[in-house]
C-alpha cells in the first residue's frame, strides 16, 4: 500500500489540503491533535477567490447552507457616525469574480470540509494525535507523538497553525504581537439596531481602534469584532473580556454605535500576531501551509482564503510531480510565497489605515468620500480575481501595484 501524504492539523488549511489532495487521487492522512473538532473562533469571510475553489471541490453547496452573503461593506467614520462610502458585494461581486463573497462561522466551514473529507475513500482522519516531532528520510517522513505512536508518510504538510511545531524545525522565525487585541461578541439580528442588522459588513474607523460587524448563521446572528491598540498578550483563543476594559477605548465615538456596544455584556478577546514573510517554508519532504507558513493579520479577511488557495496549489504541484515530492513541495512554495507576502503586507497596511489619527485620518476620509463604489470594488481585483490554475497579470503584479498615495494617506483596497 502506498504511504499517505501526512497533514499535521485539522483546521481549515489542513482539511482543505486533505480534500484537494484526495480529490487529486493521493492517499492522505490528517493528524489532528484535539480529540474532537472544536468550535472556536469567530465568523470569517470567504472571498470569491476561495469560494471558486470550494465550488471545484464540491464543498460550496455545503457552505451556502450556513453562509450569509453581505450586500456590501459600509465604511463609517466612528467619531461622527458618518457613512463614508459603500463597497458593493453581493451580486456585484459574484458577477465580477464568478463566485460570491460569503461570511460563515469558522466552525461551520470546518464542518463542511469535514463532511467532504469523510466522503473521500483515500482520506483518513486521526484525532488525538499530539505530534511531538518527525524524522525525515530520503524516501519518507515518520511522525511520532508523546506516547511513541508513529505514522509514516511520503511527505509531511505542516498545517498546524500560528504556533506551528513543524515551522520551528525548518525556520527560526516566530510570530510576534502587533500591539493590538481583538474583542468579539455576537447578538441575534432581531435584537440589533437597524444599521447593525442590515445585511452588510460594517467597518467603523477611529484613531487607535475600529469595529467590524457582519451577519452570520444565514443572517440570524451578527458577529461584532472590536480591535484596539494595547499590550495584552494571550497565545490562545477566547479569553474572557471585561467590557469595562474595552468601552473606555470608544468614549469619544458617535453615540449610535457606542450605545449599542454598551448593551453587550459577553466578550472574548485574543492577541493579534504577525510574522514577516519567510523563505524557505520547508525542506526535503516537509513544507508548511496556511498560518504555519504565513500568518495574515485579519484586516483584509483573507487568512482562511490563503490556506484554501495554498491547498489548491499544493495539490496541483503534487499532481504534476508525483514521483518527486520534494521538488513538488518547492514548486508549491515558490508559487505561493509572493502572493501570500502581498496579502500579508496589504492586511498590515489596512489595519494601519483603519486607526489613522489627525491629518492623515481627515485625508483618508476625504479620499473615501469621493470614490465611486464600483471603483472601490475594483481595487480588490488583484485579490478576488486570483486563480490558482495559471498566473494572471493582476495576481503577479508587484506588491505595491494598485496602491497609490493621495495627499498624506497611503491607500489600499478599502480606499
């Protein structure tokens, strides 16, 4: 029997890689450290670039049973409450990119990928495997856990997340805090004021903090994410947050959003991390995928989409060179490094733009007011129009291409 390709991690990236490789005809074994698949994490956006791949894999119809399709992104000035502009999504995005931009809870997307994985006869999922290390040989890789249990595979894909065990064996770079903390809560749509209940993603920008809200659970609930600048440090997800620690950061906001925030008692919080692009991602028969390879700050909402794209390109390269997996893995890395580095950079800069103060804030708002809505959507072409089957001019342009400076404000996708 042919040894499987081993995948460490059963999150979005690991399951996507498992489904993509299995559909390409390769035996796969996904090793998940938890005994059960957890339901941690907030809602996530799945852009058209990722939805097209989920459609190819036969997963999109499962996703749409849970997903919401926002009609657009409304961008507000939080101190005054002014609606600065709206980025059209909904039917406009689907017509432009061939697939919708959807929002779904992370656990629901994981559930859809799991359901697809279980239908693949050549894909095995092992839970409770707490990987301790691996041994790389010329013709195989052997992984082992703390109890000495071993698994042998043709290659090892490290999809084990932000604090990746496998990354530490191939590179000395580790994630670092960025001085920002994300806070999350949710509310029933029926209990929210009109602006929050509308089927739009809302972004409220203010100096040193911002708020994002979007519909989840097929529009029945709203996830609310607040991001503030502080020195809190927590390596995991979902520590309890005291609203008395959060609300002072918004004391000078417009009364409409602030009054709603004051009614929300139950918050969780987590530290945001970043990591500079690294090279290599692996060596020999080992490589990385998703957050293990390229953690993406959340401001462009592309973390899961990048992992899904990784999985598609990985399967494509393995299909091209099935008898030389080390070469296939290096080709996969080279195809993905520039793209993911650009997304990392764009996400970082967007987070800075959200928190501008002083004259830079005024210049940003002036730029947004005069933009035509469809021109705002067009600035996402490089992101949402990307295809994993062949490079396109928009996707291979330099990282700064499509960005411009107006006044004193460096703009990106949102402006």
